[in-house]
């Protein structure tokens, strides 16, 4: 019974951690967009491309890491075609 309670608590903590991580990522992307929108003047097509490139780089960095069982991060091994 104690083991089940501990597993349930750990499961809740994992879900909360994933939610907090997802919220942090979303907030960072939203901040990048908000800063871009608040800049004075009209935005050119190149300005929009730079914003997209910035967000893409942010996402690629996040996806290039994985979390192991110990909670440590390590690079994702990619296979070259």
C-alpha cells in the first residue's frame, strides 16, 4: 500500500514537472513574439523570417537534449542518412 502511494505521488510530481516545463517553453515563445510585435515601425518579411528562425533555433536546442533516468540531460544521438 505504501509502495502504491509513493508511485502515485511520484507520478503526480512527474506530471506537474512536465506541465511546468511546457508552460515555461510556451511562455518563452510567447515572450519572443510579444517583443517582436511591440517593436515600433512596420515589420518586413525579413523581420518575420528572423523571428521564425529564432523560435526554430530555440525549439531545436530543446529537442537536441534528452533527460535520462537520473534526471540528467544529455545530447540526443542522431543518425545520419
